[in-house]
C-alpha cells in the first residue's frame, strides 16, 4: 500500500508557522529586555531626574532633590518635610554653631532648676537663686578675651522653713571653679557662691562657652539643682 506524501503547500505552511513562532519569541524577548532596562534606569536615576519625571514632588523618605535652586523653582520641585536641598559641587551650609555674642544657650531644664518658695512641701528647706531665675538660670559674662579670667558672685537663698545644707558643688569643666561662703543657710537666709571662669583653660577662642554648675543640697524637692554660665570668647 503506497504512502501519501505531503504536498508542497503543507510543507510551506509548517515552515511559515515555525518562522512566525521564532519571530514572535524574538519580539517578546526584546520587549521584556527593554522593559527591564527601563525599570532599572528609573530606579537608579538621580533624584533630580526622578523629581522631574514625577511632577517635581519627592515623597517623604525618598531621595533628596539635587536640582539647583533656580531649576528647582522653575520645575515646581518640592522638598519633603525636614529635607534640605543639595546642589552638586556646591558648599553645603553647616548647622549654625554657638559662637556669636548674640547666641543664647538653652535654659536649665525645669527638673534641674532650683525650686524656690513658690513650691512648698511641708516644713523643709528650699533652695532659690532669685538673681538668675528671670534669665532661665543662666549668667552671661558677655564677650571676653581668649585669656581672660572672670568671676561672678551668685546669691543662694533658703526660702524654706528649715536650714539648707549645701552638700556639694560641681562644675562641668575644669575651666570653671567655685567657692562657697557658707555650707549651711538658715531659713530666710542666704550665702554667696563665687563662680570663676578661665577662658584660657581650653582652646575655645572664637567660640561661645557654656558650662554647668550643679548644687547638691538637702532640699527634698530638688536634691540636685543647677545653673549655667556662658561667655563669648573672642578670637586670638
């Protein structure tokens, strides 16, 4: 029994189908490669390009824009809350340091400030420093020379109903020393605490120095109180 051979038309159709499948596979591979390449470029592009392609808005936590100020304003670029613009090649502003006579140090926290007579708890002593209370418990020597030695007499007062015992006086730096006239202050009485500051003790010329003075007493409401001294030390 003779076998039927495929006609030339059927052979041609099979060849055309194979060519079509191969060509379609190549096109799909090109599309997938192009899509992957585009996504990779989008993820690795500079923040300025990303801002431009997303309408000029940088989401919080995203890349910080790097467009120059003029271009950023022209493109409507917006910074996320708390972010700062970075310009390539430009000198970036640094955080302002304490170093000018007008700088004001942070006042002593309430938990460390002397209590005074406005807070009475039973029959107890009460440490008060009335002279420094209005200034946030800070004394400013102002502007001094790089080798100057300055001092200040601070009045310590007992606004309580029992004797106030000064147990210890500590300073935050060897450049600051203190001398106490009396360690025991009767009710309603006061004593003098002399605070000395030596600008030449450290290399701090051209900067503002702020030092803490801690006072330990038998005041039950504030066993350890403190105040600050500060000064702007002129450059050499």
